[in-house]
C-alpha cells in the first residue's frame, strides 16, 4: 500500500546534490565526455541500446554517464525517454543477408561462401590483464586486406538446398508490438523475439546455459554469427516510396539444432534465432538458444517442464526494467503496510500466549 | 522551378543525406553559392521508428526496437517542397537535408550534386571500404595439416 508522505524534501534535494558530486568523482581527474563513452565503452553503449530498445549511441552514452555506469539504471533512462517519442512508423524488415559484416563466423561449416571473418573479437585473446592499457599510448593501425567482394549468404540457406532444415515461412504480416499491447499467452514467435531481444543479457545467458546443461536440451550449433551494419528503409507517405533513414549495427545468430523428429515433424535440423542491436554477441547467442527452447510446442516436442521452455516464466521475467522496478520498490516507504503487519503479528502472538497460558492452567 | 525527378534518384540522395555524419551537412552546405530561404510546412521533430527484422533472417517480420529519426518539411522561395529525414536527433541536420532535397529538384541541382552529394558519396564509400578492408584482414585462411597416412 502506498500513502502520500510529506516531508523529506530537503533530505532528497541534498541527496541528489551529493549524487551529482559523487557522479563527477575526484575533480582533479578529467571529466568523461559523451564521445569518450560512445567510442571507448562501445559494448556498454550497445547493451544499453539493445535492452533500452532504442538505437541512438549518443543517448545511450548520456544515460551511462548519468547512471554512473549502472547499466540497468541507464537502460531505465532510455526506456523512459523512448516513451516520450512520437512514433513515425516502422521500417521494412532489415535485410541481414546484405549486412556489411565486420564479423561472420560459422561453427558448422569450415568453408562457407564469404568465409570465416573474425572481426574485432575477444576470442583467442588470453584473458590476461593488459597493463599497457593503463598507460596512454598510440596504437598501430589494424592491418587491412582487399575488401571481400563475394556475397555473404546465410549459412542456413545451404542446408535449405538439401531440404534438411526447417524453413521459416516468409510473410509480410504486421507483427504484434509489445510496446503497444500487453503480451498474452501463448505468445506468437514475433512477440517472443521482440521480448527476448530487449531482455536482460544476464537472465537470457542463464536461461540459455540451463538448456546447454540439460534442462530442455536441444543441442545447438552456432550455424552462423554475424555482426555488421544494415541499412534501415522506411516507407515515406508524403513521397510514396521508401528511403534509407539510417544505418544500424546488429548482431545476428542462427543456431542449427539437432532434432530427431516428433509426432508432427520429420527428423531435420531446427533453428533458433537471435537478432540484437549493436555488437552484442553473447546476448544474440543466448537469445537464439532460448528462442529455440521456447519453440517446443510448434515443433511437437515434449514439454519436459524446464524453465527455458516456459514462455510465461521466461517472457515475464526477462525484462530487467520490470524486474528492477518491482524488486527495488520494496525499499521505498511501506510504513502503513508494515504497521498493519506488526499489529497482526502482535495480535497472533497475544492469542498464542493466551492459549498456552490457558492450556497450562487446565 | 521543379523538374521531373525519378523516385529512384530522389531515394538515392535522400538516403545519402539521411546517413551523413553529424556536422558534415553543415560544412558542405557552407560551400554552396546561393542557398534559398524557406518557410516551414512541418518544423523539425524527433521521433522513433520501429525497426523490424525477420525470423531466421528470411521469415515473418518481428519488431526489433526503435531508432531515433528527425524529420521536417519545408518550402523554399520558389515554392519547391523538400523533405528531410535523418537518423538521430539533429534538427539542424533535418533542416539542411530538407533544404537540399528541395534544391536538388531545381536548377541548383548540379551544384548540390557536385559540392554536397559527390563528397558525401565518396566519404560513405571510404568509410565502408575502410571497415571492409579491416574485416578482410581477419578472414581465416585454413590449411590442412598433412596426415601420416597420406605420406
């Protein structure tokens, strides 16, 4: 129960003033600029854009600065800002097959057309602290080679040729939008994907990991992981045709999953899909694994009761803003609530003591 | 004077203007000889566009998340209407994009093409090529170890 409480204004103002000072930290240390955050903490910026569900690197950098690096707080700021924006419309679905790839790897085929392109990855680093970074210094330019001219088709298209992988039915039906209507269960796949792509990375990582450890095991191979930029096109009503309104960075992960067949489907490979704003590789892989686990019903698999198969559980708890809002509200004043609890427990205690005393007397 | 413009050409320049780097339009606009005054038909406003993806890259659409876009519409002195749609929240950039869109429909087109679009196109290609060149250098060249039984 909430009650209007007066008082505390001075304390709140002073707390916020101190917060501002703590945010700045030691003033003998140079202040961070938004450009520094955007350029040098890019993966934090990407996470805030993905889970804030708004692609705008400058705003995400501002949110990170304002939140003192608390990324969930930053995501909260972006989500709040997002609600103030008028909606101009929606884009054409982005063509990830035409992505200008910085990175593209496949764990299933060594010799894929387009090749294995590592990109700026942490993989194969030794995970030893690099003390050179503690000192400022110039960096040698990264080596270059002649840009690849060949197309980079999706890896799953090769398996489709052999008819050994499940197809994703093409359609242009308008998808449901969780920012416009509440999620109802059972949820369709578009709703699930929209919820997962802005879901908490840590939560999805844990859920995906649980499927790997045997809770709704579906043995995923990373058929393909690609990171790069795609053009965003939107229909402009006043023009009567579509123009490119921007370019965004995306990470796409397609898993290829072993599938022995079910009552309704022949043995084949099935697919899980992850698509996330920015270079967000861990999140995209986790999303694909969780997406696949949630597909048990449409693939005619058994529900083995694993958490990752339970769409109501996954979709209702993966949003870190909903979660933190409910979690953190319990630290706010509940004085009246607690007073009534206190009265209740005192009354029960009195009754218990009275009956014990009566039993002793009898 | 508005000339007959193919949607294809207009789409090309509007896309180029939409993705110009912050501050670039300002600098290039400075280099034009005559720039017209304008009246607003729709003042610059920032909003969100819901970006969609496709399930599995090829299947049914789903909503991925929004991006910020700023748009405006104006009419330059000779009556030509220009639309500006740019990524991000810069009202100035939307204004310049709209004005250039209008100018590209008039006799000023060759000058705008030469002094604004050509450099933008070149820079965009250079930006893409630079990343593609770095990516290409990280492409794996596999070689197979010769095994014992093969001699």
